[in-house]
C-alpha cells in the first residue's frame, strides 16, 4: 500500500480480495484487466488499477474473523479515536489495532454485517 503525504479521513483507498486460490485469482485479474501483479512472496499479490486505486489478493484467513470476499480499507487520521467511535456506533471490532510497517489498522464489522478495515498510514518521513 502506498503511503500518502496527507491522508483523507474517510476515503476508501484500498481493497483486499480474499480467495481460496489467490494465485488463480491474481492471474484472472491480470489477464482480464491487465492489472500488474506483484508478489512480495507467498500467496499474496499486490496490484494497481487505472486511476491508481490499489489492492491486494490474499488467501482466506479465519484468524481475523473476517469472512468476506472483498474488504475495503478506509483511511483515518487517528485509528484509536476511530475505533472508539466505531464501538460507540455499534461496530464489532474483529481485531484490535495491528501494526504494519506502513501503518496501523483494525478489521471491524458494521452493524449491518459487512467487514471493513480502518487504516492509519504511518507518518511520512520529513
């Protein structure tokens, strides 16, 4: 995922596609839409689409409690404050805040049942 200089709170910027065969799924989208696939290793594949929307394809994983086929990532300015607001509004946190080299994130399920990720980008180097 690309880090942005200035995050836009509430903007959907990334999609995670889950597949029981992530290699086959990545080959399909590469052939169907010419999305270039890059694999950092294993069964994960990153892609960019025209217009610079990005995403990744991953194997299905029951560990985080998310059972969706596609999950959108929403930029937030303050992950901790956002998680508290989501709890107050009735969301179920599927994970606590997780650390990644390029940010912090948490999976949540909104009251209607869909799964999302709240993502706070790591601070950009000055």
